[in-house]
C-alpha cells in the first residue's frame, strides 16, 4: 500500500514539488503569532492550528504544498497578552516568569516604533510570497490563525499579485482566517482554539492547568476553554479544511482570475 507523500513543503524533494503542483498548483502560507493563549495551550497556537488545517486542505486536494508558518516580526500591539489590562498583564507576566513591562516593547528607548514594525512585517510577508512563487507556484492561499493579520496581509497580497502580473508570471492570491471560508467564527484561547489544538497536537494542551491556576482562567483568553474537546476540534478543523480546499481548487481552476470573495461577508 503506497503512502501519500507529505504536504509540508520543507519535507518535499524537487520531484515531489513538481508532481504536487501538477495535481494542484497552489501553496498554502499559514500565519501566526507567538502569544498568550492561556495556561492550557501553547504560545504557537495560531500558526500550529492554521498549518494543520492547511495540511488537511492540501490532502483533500491531493496536491499543493503547505509552507512553514510565518511567526516572527509581529508588532507588539497585535498581541492579546494582557497589555490592555494591567492586572491581567501582571498575572500573565508572572506565569512566564518575566515582567509585564516587556510586553510593551522597547520602541520608546531606541527600538522600532509600531509603524516601523508593521512595515517590516509586511516586507517579511512580501519576501515569503516571493519565495513561494520562485518555486513555480501560480496560486497562494494565505491562511491566518491570528485574525488581525488578515487586514495587514491583504494589501501585501494585492501588491504582489499586481507585480507578478506585470512581470508576465501571474500569481493569484486569496487571504482569510482559518474559519472565514467555512463561515464560522473563532476566539482567543477559548473553546475554539483549544479544541483545534487538541485535534492538531494533543500533547501541547493541558486543561488541568486551568484547575491548577483558577485565578488565570479566562484572563486574556476565553473562559470556555474548559469545555474544549478533541472531537469538537476535529469537526471544526475538517469543516475549515473542506471550505479552504474548495476555495483553493477555485484558484487553481480559474487561474489567473482574481479569487472569489467569501460569501459570508467577512
């Protein structure tokens, strides 16, 4: 019985890359943030769940490739680590064994201000798209596990699509959160994200941490995380993957047309 080749791009050999593009000429680029998701879930939840859903979508297509998540370079104002609530910030900092002042960054003391940070992040995304296109992919699906990043990724996607078209090597790009295509809605560190992580990487989740530290339950993350289950996460992940695979298939079959808009108004 032949085993299906991996869909993770970094694990593919050149011939496998060529063949995956022949089946479905599309690459998936997950985005995430390294941030607080409660004591029960890993700091890389955003990128890990988006990557898992993209892998499921690629397997549904029987082709395409999933690139490693882009984590680094995110400006501090996009985090939800208790920055807006000093009381939460102090408790969360203590959980990390650090100081809450570090959450605010070092821009006031000679570092990059928030605007510079966002420009640097958008350039990082642009270079990521350049890298993907250099391997021959004609369509790219950017899947953000950290929902605010959608709004920063869209202008980068539009600019790169125009540049590739002018160069005579058109690359069509769609951008959305992991739940957008399915018309669902997510949360931050609550039942949604925790359930998805239980399905994607169960060894990274420990719900008992919420019982051990009741004062931090619901602090800067969803209090309904206690209701998370791997079964619910599996159902949500499959629903998201099915919808994303359908949109990815549209990109492949209608290249080089612009991608369709999500029907649920997001």
